[in-house]
C-alpha cells in the first residue's frame, strides 16, 4: 500500500513538472560544476510555484564518475546521513541531519584515511566535545562547546603530552591559559572576556626556575626559585627595578628597596626562632650580625651615594662592626658611634645563624630517635696519637678531606666504588654486618649513602641516648652557638667567635665537618715542641671531640705561663682579636679565655678518669659544618 502511495506521489510530481517552463525546469535540476561545466547528476521533482521543495537523494559526482557527496533530502532539508568523499574514493566526512540541521557526531578524515576531527552537534550547533587532530595524530586539540560557543576548557596535546589549556566563555578566552613544555609550566595568561589582563613566563635551569610576571605588557615582578624555594623577589615599574623586594639567604629573609634599577636599602627581616634563649654565660657577648673588614683599603663613607664624603676614623683588616643594613655596593655599619658605609669589595657580612644550628641539631636527633634499634647508633673509634706518623693517611678522599684521625669507608656512586674518610667519634647508624669479611655497613646523619668499613673501626658501646648538650661550630662564619635541651626544647645558653682549622697540606687540617660525641674535658692541653727545647705550647680548658681535635682557649708558650704574666695577658688579648675572622688553627677550635672556661665547667663531670679526664655528666656533642 505504501509502495503504491509513493508511486502515486512521484507521478503527480512528474505531471506537474512537465507543465513548467524550460527555465523553471532547469532550476529544478541538481547540478555539479566540475571543470567549468554544468553536469546533471540527478533530477528531483519539485513544486516550485507552491514553494514545496524537492524530496530524494542528492548525489554529486567527480568527472571520473566517483561520488563526491551523497545526501538525502526530505521536504527540501537534509535528513539522515550525509557523506563526502575524496576523488580517490576515500571518505572525507560523514555527519547526520535531522530536519536540515546537524545532529550528533560529525567526523572528518585526512586523505590517507586518518581521522581529522570529531565534533558533536545539537540543532546545527557545536555542542559538547570536539577533537581536532594533526596529520599523523602527533598533536590534537580537545574543545568543549555549548550551543555553538566555546565554553570551559580547551586542551592541546603533542605526542600525548599536554602543551596548552585554555578556558573559554562564549568563545572568548576567559580565565587561565597555560602553556607547558616537557611537563613544566612555561607560560600562564589571564583573560577576561577575551582581553589579556596579565601573564607570567617561567624559565628553567636544572633545579632552579625564574618566573616573570607581567600586567598587560609591563613587567611587574621577577621571582627566582632554587629547588622550589623562593630565594629572590624583584619588583619592577616601567620595566625597571623599583619598589620593595625580598631576598632569602640561608635562614634569614631580607627586605630590599629598589630605586631606578639600584638597591637603595637592604635590611634583614626578623624570623621566628626555632629555639628559646636562656643565656648562662656571664661574660661579654659579641654582635650577632656584623661586618668583617677584609682589607686595609676599606674607607668608611658618610653616604652610599656621595662617595667622596668620608669619615675621619679609619678601619682595619679583621675589625668587626655592627651591621645596620646595606645597598647594592655598600654595607651600612655603626662605626665609632657614627653611621658609615663600607664597600662590599673590602668587607663581608657575618652572622650567628642560630636557626640553622638548631636545624642541624634536630636532624641529628631525628637520626638517633628514628633508628630501628638504639644499639645500632655507634660512633667511629679511630684515635691515634697526633704525633704518630700513621696519623695522616695521605690521599684526599672524594670530599677533598685528608685522612687525619679517620676510618676509611667505601661506598658506590654511579656504579663506581669511592672512598671517604669518616673522622673519629662521628655518629653512625649500623645497617648491616658481614662477619666473614669483618666489615659493617652504616649510614651518616642527613646522608642516604650506605658505607662500609672495618668492624674494628666502630665502638662496641652504643650511643643512642638522647642528646642533652651541644656546641655547634659554623666554620663559614667562624662562630659557634651553645645549646642545651630543657623540657624537650633547645635553649641557646651562649655563643662566641672562634677560629677553626686550616688545611695547609702538611701538618695542619680543616676542622672536620660532622656530628661528634664529646669524649672528655681536660684542664689544659700541651702541644709538644718539635725542637725538644722545652718551649711547649699550652692551651687551657680542652674539650676533645674528634681525634686530636679540641675546643680550647688561646694557646701560648708554656714558659710564658710562669715567667711572663703581663706578656701572657697581651698574647691572649691579641689572640682573641683574631677570633671570628678566618681559620688559623691546626685542627682545633679556639675560644675566648673566659668562654672556654665556661664551656669546660658547663659540660660538668659525670666522672673523672686518672684525676684529669672529665667525662661530661650528660650526653654532649659537637656539630661542625
């Protein structure tokens, strides 16, 4: 019945069409224009005067006879699937229509058959997800649409890795646009209604990065990071350094004021301490932050910019002055009760970095307290008489250290075996034993490497008891802090300038870095004269912490102790002036006379061996870094 009805409609259409003029008849033909010629592909029957449109399949062919496009029309509107083809016969695109409007997924293809794009439509509008591929599918873009307008996130990928993401509202960029390279963000832009408001660029160098922030096209700030830690923030105005910035050196932040590209002022910001203060030393304490003069050429100026104006007073090498601030080229100091400026060329900034000292202490505490077994915390036992020829093992290790009073340990790095000297009384954590070879494996505080050394280089006694007292030596700043633990909190009880050891390649060594258990204290130390002339050197209040390394007071010739009392005071005073400047000792750590005595008494004595060697009454350590 349906078949008959369709034939009837076609016949009526044919009769009506036959009554049209030639011009009207020509307009009812579906044509293609190939090679500049009109070609009738298929004739559809229409009611032109009644404005009713054609019904049927619409096919366009290439000159070679192959189909170019294929669609079906219902009442003049596309209905169902439409297909387009390349001249070689391969599919070019395919889509669905309902009532003349695209509906559902549209797919387009490259000539080689790979998918070029996939787009979802609703009522002829892009709606939902669209994916556009490059040739070879090396890159592609995913865009979200809502009723023909981009909305939400658009993401671009290359070789499967995200390289861009952009936020849209009503097809206008709105929000963030971020660009990536090798998985790292390299640029971020902020838009509102299609207008660029600000952006930032990121540059990477190994573990460091630099972020430049722009407002419009004007640079406003640069931030520099070192291993994810912000170390510098520089403000800009009209692309020139201007305004308030920050710099983070070590444990302390600085505020820096810039003006027309130059540093106008630099001052330290207070940082919350990670310790309490309970000063027990009754003597004079040094400045906590000071400028050390490094040349007699240094001249104190009245102004950092009017450099021709000088103070009448002079400064000399090795002198220390209170730090008040700094500019790009000068330190601001207190000099003879006046404010002065000293060029950085002939001076350096020193400080007592107590926060860093306590951080070292906490790291060692954690190393001890988190060990699987208390009995696995030991120390290296390699004390040799300093006058012995076996004392120095000669060759430097991979850390540049000489093997004075140290065990040899081996470790693997990049599949290569290396050796390192581990100095006498260094804390270690035993991780394994090889009874057959007579070796032990161990780790050091703050170091994940596994070392091996001979079993007899390690104490049998364990050293896993909690630490109660500590002397922390800062070799770079040539000073020290003294701490004790009270109710679980570290308290600063004293601090002083020092001199640490200097490596001369012969009979003088750097004070070893590490964490050491204090062995004992003695009233004095004698350094025997090589000439055997009785002119031995004496230093009071010795505290042995590693091999022949002691903390002690200013040394002097023994005969001066009994014969030249007045001269002795002068010698000690001159020696104390040199503290806090540069390493000068053979290995030991020098202290002021009254401070050395304080340390000796502060450590106390749990017991005294042979009437001389005072064993500290509590577990006490020295950390040197």
